[in-house]
C-alpha cells in the first residue's frame, strides 16, 4: 500500500474532477442534477480510511450502461463505516442517472485476503440512497458497496455496488485499470481488523 500521500492525492483528484464536471455542466447550459455530489470529499475521521474512484463501464460490460463515474471516501472504526459515495451512470438509451449514497452502520473489514490472484484488503459498507434523480430508485433504498484494494505495487482493485430491488439497475461491478481503491490504517497497509 502507498503512504498517506496516495489517499490525499486521490481525494484531490476526485475533488478536482467533481469541480470540472460542475463547471462543464454550468458552461454548457445543462442544469445541475438534483442528486448533485458534494463538491468536496471530507477527510477521514477514523483509523482506517477508504477512498476510491472509477471512470468507465462496469465489468463485465452492461447493455444498459456504457459509462459510470463512481467515487467516494470515508472511514471505518470499531466495526462501523461512515462516508459518502456518488455515482453517475450514462448510456443504454437512458438519461444520465445520479445517486448520492450515505454510508453508515455495521460494516466488515477483511484484511489479508486474496482476490484476482492478489493479496489485499476488502471492506463491505452499508449504504442508503440519500439523493437521486432516478425515479425508479427512491431515496432511502438500502444496499452495500464492497471495495477491494490489492497490496503492493501490482494493483487490481474492485468496486461492487448492490441494491434492494427498487435500485437493482444500479448494481455494478468495476475492475481494471480505471479503478483505484485505497484502504489504509493511519497511512499504512491494513493487516488486521
């Protein structure tokens, strides 16, 4: 895992990209979505910090989605996760759909596991839809987001979003080079829960 500077750089990248999208929407005359993602990503307050970003299609490819920008940050302490996750989906003949998810409640941290043939750490976070402009996915709908961050220099991270029936069209899995997940304890690799 990288040192503290890597999550900080990723948070800055997420914030800059968010501002760029807002500026583009404003300059092009497009109305801001009713489920706008917060402009800044709050610093983590817990001993285990998590932050992620991905830009691109899910894996495997979905006929109903050609592009997604999903990002978030938060913390984990004493078996509970907190934070905010934002997701914007496009493609498949549908209008752009935006969700803001609040992370709160009991969650699972799984250090020293192997996925995709690589050792790493995973965290499963409970989420609730706190803002949406997708009429078929109402506020209050619950789900989970599972993050996997591989250790060391070779990275193959993943993000999996799963929701209750009303928001099932937002169930996505992301892997590949455009997926960046950091899960660290006080800036270091997480080796124990």
